[in-house]
């Protein structure tokens, strides 16, 4: 009898082919997963850099858009020695090491196209008590009285003894916008005229002079420095206001 040759595939060969195909599929899956993770990390890093750069740009535009608003300060019953028979007009500006209040033509929602806003910048503790964060409130400015109601009266300056406006405290709430987070510190300083005529201006941690500062500096540092990412840096903005509070200008 003749034996007939039958060509075909054995079970072992099928198992080997399936195993190789499975290994190839797993390798492709891992390669795709690594690529997607790398893309996600890169995208998150770019978004974080854009957020930091955008916050610094917003700070500059808010300060550069400062308006020379003269507002009536109502006065406080606790400071009778500094009371005025009629509300005294002040150059509306509050400057403290961790708080600042001003009127600006720049709005977070509408940019330079919106109505003026009373901006309230405040440094508050960070999440879980780690570091600090910088937040800002926007209050619609509807005229000098809307700004003047935030001035509670006058208190004597501890150094000069002159009557200095006292403002209502700035409060952070659900509507507050976080400009910068995870900061080691954040503080404001203000460029004041020299102590005597002919002397250069100086940076002071609090604003107590009449009118507006010549510049504002916002010093920031990251809580955890990372050289691979854009870090918050000090922002210095000039203030180009050459007006005297209370003087009636033609415009």
C-alpha cells in the first residue's frame, strides 16, 4: 500500500502563531500606552506653563490699567479725631504687603473691552495649609461712591502721624479667581517718591501717601522649584498716573 502525503498545520504550530501574535499585540499596546502617557504629561506641562504665563500677563495688565479714581471716604465713628465735616475725597488705592485694591479698566472676563472694575488682590493660605495663593475679586465700578464705600475712615499713620485712609478688609470667596497657586510667598511693594525732593523713589511694603504709587511689584516664588517648568517670578508694573486726587480736570 502506498502512504499518501498530507500537508497541513499541526496544533503546535497554531499555538506558536497565536502566542507570537499575542506578544506582538501586547507590545503594540504598551507602546501606545507609553506614547499616550507622554503626550498627556507634555500637554499638562504646557497647560501649566500657559497658566503661569497667563497669570503674570493678567497681573501686568490689571496694574497698567489702573484708573485715577477720586472717591469720597465716609469716615469711621471710631476715629473722631480724623473725622471730616464732609466726606474727604481720596485717591482710591489700597496697598498692603498682602492685599491691594484699585480700579482698573482691565477685566478678567472681557479684557480691555469691559467696564472698569474694582480689583481686590489678596494673598491667602494654600490648599491644606501648604504655601500661599494669590486670588483676585472683581467688583463692578459704577462711580466714585461704589469705591468710596470701601473706605471706612482715617487712622493716624504710625510713623508720620498723618491721617491715612482705612479700608474694609478684602475677603476671599467662591467667586475669587486664583491667579497663582502653590507659592512659597507672595507680597506686594510700592514705588513711592523719595523722602526728600531730589532723592530717588523707594520701594515700600505699604502705601500710605496721597495719590497713587509710581509702580507696583509683586514678588512670588514657587513652593517646589522645578527647572523643567515655567516658574512664577516677580512682576513689576509701572503706574503712569500723573494726577492729583481731588483736583477737577477738564476731561
